[in-house]
């Protein structure tokens, strides 16, 4: 895009309301993303449900917050 055209477009966009600019920014960012892969989305949904089931069935070993923090700090070498 020519610099002049880009500057004109930029100027027009800045004249939009905050809500309109946010909507436009969101659409522009989405346009940069790869197309949605429904197989991946479905796989993540199945994995999330599987993990919830493991917790609900009492099969998961859960940590309280203090134990979790202790382990993270130990892993980072922080006291």
C-alpha cells in the first residue's frame, strides 16, 4: 500500500470512535490468524472434559496453593 494511502486510511481510522477502533482492531488482528482448525478445537474440548472428569472422579492428585507455590519456587531456585 502506498504511504499516502496508508496515511489517509490511518487518519480516517483515528477519526472513528473508541468502540469502532476497537472493533476494527479486533477484526484486523483476527485476519492475521490462521483459519480456525475445528479438529484442534474439538481435541482441546475433549481434553478439557477428560481432565475435569479425572478431578471429579477423585483420580487426580490436587495441590493446595501453598504446596503449589512451594514447588514452583523450588523449581525456580527461589526461597
